[in-house]
């Protein structure tokens, strides 16, 4: 059995807490405190000891599916591009140039080989987007 000791320094709440303790113990109460109709007795420094409460068993209400919430209306956000950007051979070459200047020619050759070509001019236009993404992965600005 657990023991709880509570010291109350708020006289206006003392009567309400005492009634709560009585209710938890199962004791009958004489009246109900209502701040609109009566004043609570001023009992400063009241101490409640050895209050044992019945075991709490949480219950779960029946779950009902909630209606889907309507999407919140927000101010018009900038449109997110849904189309894949297109690149030109010149843009890809310009993006690769700083990598070559940095001494990473071997890496670029390996990247081209992974696309099945030996030179950028041999790269099919359908693979420009994927190649641009790979260049970005190497640190190119495109």
C-alpha cells in the first residue's frame, strides 16, 4: 500500500481537495463546494496523509473512424515543377568543365562509360537528365 502526503498552502482549494480525498476513499460528502454560492472554509496548512486511491484502470472508448479532415486552404504556394527539366549538350559540357579543370577527368570518363559512351557528344538526349543528376552528385553546378 502506498502512502501519499500532501501539504496544501491554498486555502481556497483546501475544501475541494478534502472532498476529493473523501470521494477517493469512498466516504460520503455532506455538501458540494460551489464558488458562486458559498465561501470555502479557510483552513491554511491542511495536511492529508495516508490517502489510498482505488487502482486506476484506463478504459478505451470504442474507436470510430474519423471523417477525413478537409485540406486547409493556404495561400497560393509557388508551383512545384512537375516536368523533368531538359538540358542541352552545351549545359552539360559547361557543368563538366570545372570538374575537368579540377583534375577529375578520369571520374568523368568513368561516368560517361557508365552511360555506355566514350564522349559527351555520344550521349543520347534521353539520358541528359540522368547525366546532369550524376554530374551534380560529383559537385557540378548545373
